[in-house]
C-alpha cells in the first residue's frame, strides 16, 4: 500500500473512531485512458473532507456532492460511473474519453479497517472481499500474486506491499532509495555484512539484516515481485548477491557503477558460468540517465527505472 492509500486508511479509521460518517470509493473498472488504476481509493467524510484520489481531481468534486446528498443516507454500496458519454468525459476532464466506475461504500466497518491496519503493520498482505450487494467485508491472508478483482457480486482488494526490494549496502544512497521505494509500495530489506553499518537504519518500515547478501536472499527467497539493487560498490559484497540475483526470478537487478566498471563486473560474473542472457538482465550503470549527481537524485533515477521495468516499459 503506497503512502497515499495508507493515508486513506489512516484517515478513515480516525474519522470513524471520532463518530463521523465516512464513505469509501474504490476504482473498480476503467475504460480507455484513466488517471488512476483499479484499486485506487479515497475516503470522504460527511462534511466533505477527502483523502486520496480516484481520478486525479477530475470527478472528486461531483463525487463529494453525491456522497453528501445521496450515498451517505444508504446502507449498501453503490456503483457510480463517470465518462459514459463523450460530453460527460469532457465535463469531468477525463482524458481521451476515458470512463471509470467506482464502488462507493457508505458504511465501511471500523473493525475491518483496523484489522487491515494491524496486518499492514505486521508487514502482511491482507485480502478484503466486499459483498457488492450488502457491503459486508471479510478478510484473509493474501500473497504477492493476488490481484484486484471485481464482479457484480464481489470486489476483492489487497493491502500491503506486494512488491519487495532488497538493497545491498546500507549507505546514504541506500537510505534515500529505501525512502522512495517505501512510498511506492515496496517492502524494503537492506542487507549489509559490515558491522559499522549495523546501526543507523532507524526508519520505520525498513528492515535491516546484517549478513552476507547471498545468504540472506536465499533465506528470504526471491520471486518475480522482487527487485534487487546492489549499492556497496564492493565486489566482495555485490558480486555474490548478483550471481544469485541474475539466476533468480527477480524482475529487476541493478548495480551501482560506471559503464567501465559494469563491463568489468560482467566479465567477472561470466567466470561463474552466468550466461550472456543472464548478464544482459543486469541494469548498470543503475538508474535512468538523467544526469543525477547527489544521493537523492541518484535514488530518484533508480526508482524510476525500477518502476518502468515493473510495468514493462522501455527504460532506456
């Protein structure tokens, strides 16, 4: 769950605890171009206060009005569609005639939302199934392959980090990258065997493990929802991790270093019987070429490349 969606959950819980009426709106279907993907949600308080976004601002004003005047008086969810006609798409500012459908819940259950929050704090993936007709919710344990689903009877949503990032090395750049990755809904583990880096990783949501990266990754397991970024610039640490990473299902593998150092690294790794195809999976120099110089700028370039690869976009 990225930082915006987390704020939606946090605000909805707080408002309900204060005795306020709250509606939750979730994007369940889109057609054409849509500013926000399915699963995006927002919370609307009875006085019109809103947290989150379902359209990037295109339909929110009208939705708030409808919630305040109509939907909050009901007991069961309502499906709301925007952009059905070309004129309506223009009116609400939906790009290229896009259409989106929302499921609006006028009676979200506080206990359910609190349980979701509890699961997220335990680094769990929580699956919520909502009965579209009654609004009743049930929770269960999800996994990284669980997808958002919607039908006329049921909405299935997931909360918690489906994507993981293993960062090799605990320097300043690693902390900057971890910060950006956290807000992008990644579960973060920083791995470093060096004792001098055992302290100082105090940010909430970041797990630090002191140990050799290849051993730690084998213990944690690497799947197709995992990104691995080697940032120590020390071959004794990075190379061992990269040997395993390039043979794994990780969707992204990157390593810090210049073009020259990247070529030297590939030559070293080839000696460990890595194929040309496996070596070509290595993103190096890591990150998009945006002229980044400072650790925060380099972290932005890395995160941008990871996201591009995650969505199958050309990141060159």
